[in-house]
C-alpha cells in the first residue's frame, strides 16, 4: 500500500468489490462469490470524475477464472506477496506479463514501473467506482468535508469490512457493498480505521446491482449494534440525509446546493468521529 500509494496524481481505493471493477457486472455464476469479495485496492486518477481503476492490486489468492476475466476485459492487475527478502510482484495485462522479485529497498522502484505500464492504458474495459451521478455528487461533498480532517474515502466496500469482525454479523449481508466508506488516512492510522459507512440511493435514477432486501438488513443490523452509518437518499424532494445514531439531525437538502451538501456531510463525519472517540486530524 505504501509503495503504490506514493504514485503522483493517483490515489488508492481500498477494498472495492471486484464486480465493480468492470463496466458491467460479469454474469459468471461460478465466480459470483469471488466477484462479491474485494480486491485489496485499485489505483485511480485523482482527476477522474468516475474513479475508473487504472490498476488493480491483489494480495489474496485469486482463481484462474478471475484472472481470465481481468485479461478478457483488459484490466491491468498486480498480484503481490511478501517474500523473505522483500516482495514478489506479478503484473498482468492482456499481452504483457512480468514478474518482479525485489528486496525491500527495490519494491518502490518495481511498483513505479508497474504503475507506468498500467497508465499506458487505453482500455475501455474498466468500470467506474463512482457508478451513478448521485454517488459522484455525494463523493464530492464528502471529499470537500473531509479534506482537512485526515480521512480518505473508498468505494463499494463489502459491509463485512466496514463493520469489522463481529460474530453476530449475518453472512447474508457481509458481502453486500456500501457505496462509500470514510476511513482514517494511512498516514495517521496505519490500520485505516473505519469512521463512517455511507449508503447512497437514487429512487429516480435507479442504480447498479440494487438489493433492497439486503439494504434493509444492513440498516436493521446497524441500528441493532449502535454502529455509525449514514444514508443519502435522492428523490423528487431533494436529498434526504440520515444518520443511524444520535448527534445528527436528519435533513433534506438540495443536490444543487453544493455548500449545503458539504456542510451536512461535515456534520455527519464529526458526529461519527465523536461516537467512536477519535479526534480527526486537521
């Protein structure tokens, strides 16, 4: 994470569900479980309004089927593992495969070489991690609200990673992805502790891979365990913003009022930080 996260003009989106890396959710029944699980991270351009992955990072073992899907859609990916002396990095993109075995001092140089190859990427096979105009709007508001608070935002993270290990977490919702996740930046917290999961729905615009029953189960579980979570629901009356706990007054704001969206988002983040007992870095 440290080596790839240093790339200028790029940011790491941690733990995106693999199905969201594609333009359309792959309909391969035998791979649905793996597609619902997350990759370790995806690198995206800072200035890309759709947050399209330019490189996928994998640290867990992935099946030949997932590798073939990445190749079929021309999605550059790197398979990384630790070695006794440093790291082994296997880069793969349709027509090009390379293996790097580097000591700790050379890992950064190898990572930059891989990033340079991936950036030479004109493929249209990668999807958008911001999968709807509503998500993009909320992402901009939260980014403006958190830019001086030492927090980062990630996309479509399975709920099990947002909630952390809980023996009472139903398996039926563990892989249901939440649209956005605010975490503490790695520079201030190497564990990237979760601050606030955020659900985004648009009743008018629909959405990708909507599962209303799962969304309701997630909402019920969040309230049951007193866990911070926010919801932005877009409708004809505007954007309704709610929070699962005390400390934030529910409100409806105009999506066209950028300042109001940012102000409400900042109040959400501050309420979540106060609940979990952290003072966000400023």
